[in-house]
C-alpha cells in the first residue's frame, strides 16, 4: 500500500512510520522526507496514494501573543486546507484519510469518561484550530467519497515525550517537581505505538474515536513511575492550600513562572475520556500506559 504521512518527523509521526515500515510511505517534512514542504506555507506535490495520514500540527505550547495564536490557525487549519488542495490535484484521489485530532476539541477542564457525542466547545486557539481542521477534513472526504477516520487523542506517552510529560521528566530529574495533595485526580493517556497500530485497524472503517488506555492514571502514579525509572525518590506531596497560594502569585508573575491558577486547575481536576466506541466498533485493545511507558 502507498501511504502519504504528514508530521512524519514528529513524536507520533515517527511511531506511525515505524508501524507502516513494510508499506511504501511518502513522508512529508520541512527538511527530511520523500516530499519536502511546509503545509503552513507550501502546496506540496504528492504522489498518488491509497491512504493519507495527517499527523502534522502545532501543539505543546500556550500562546502569549496574537502572532502565536495565529500560528495555530496557520499550521492546523490553513495547513490542512493546503493538504486537501494538494490531494485534490492528484490524478487519483486517496481512498482513505486519517486525521489526528485532539480531545482538546471538547474544550473541557474537567469531566469523567467524555464520549464522542460531547459538543465541540473549545475556545482556546489550539482546540478551535482542531475543530476547524476536523470540519475541513470531514467535508472534503464526504464530497470526494473518501473514507474518513478522526482520532481524538489525549496526553501521548512514549520514549522521550514532548510537552507536559517532558516538563515533568525534567522537573523530576532536577528535583523540583511536586505532587498536589488532591486524591483521585485522573487523566486520560495513550501510548503512541497503540495509536499507530489502531490506524492500521480503523482506516478502512472510518468514524470519530477517542483513544485512551482505559485506565486513566493519576499524576501521582505517573510521577512515581518516572521517578522510579530515573532512580529518584517519589515527589514531595504539597498541601493544596499552599500550592493554591503559589499559583495565585504566578497569575501576576507571567508565563515564565512554572505555576498559575489555570495550570493548577488542570492538575487538580479529573478529565477522562471514554474509548468504548473504539473498542466496540474497531477492536481497540490498548496497553496500560503505566505498564509500558518508558522515558
């Protein structure tokens, strides 16, 4: 099978590429790949392929300026539009399209076992850009009779992760990470290798799916696992009242300060998603993150 893979050099993209190593994969990359280009600015020329996996996108940052907010639109929305335009120029359209989205589209700070019927209510630049990109992909696939799969992913785990997990690892390494004394706070996670495997199972079926490991570990379980792998002591557990006061100070000190009220809400509220649809329809059988995650 011939596959076009965007975001092939990213954290998830590399796992997807490894999974499909026996197929003919045309990787789109800014500096490395079979197709060179930047969807934020370019209209690449692709070869004909049966499957397109669109994993390119901007994430892992909180925008502080209008320019940074615009970057989410330019990459995630305008970039998707350019990809679809480039595919429309092919002599033969792909049969299947898989879009890597995010649970951020729901716009929720807390909740338990949120399913795919939850309204898309994100107001932040990243979540809104994923909503708009989903709409573009869905419309294009419908108009061109292409089987469309959308995967809404939570926090991704795998070796050398980016984003919040990488920040946690570095903080534990340097000895300044702490856990907050709020019990039973759960978060959804999923392994990148499981996502790659699922793409191979679902692309011919189509549909919108949340993916999680089904267990939803706590931050304390995650930090204890990382501490063990780094041969460090478990993180100190700080009283909530003390951390809340520190976060309040952080609200006035700006983005360089490691904690503010918004970040505190995220780490002290349960936010989990249901993967029952993927299990029932497409045979989703993920591994437990805590059993398989290595840094």
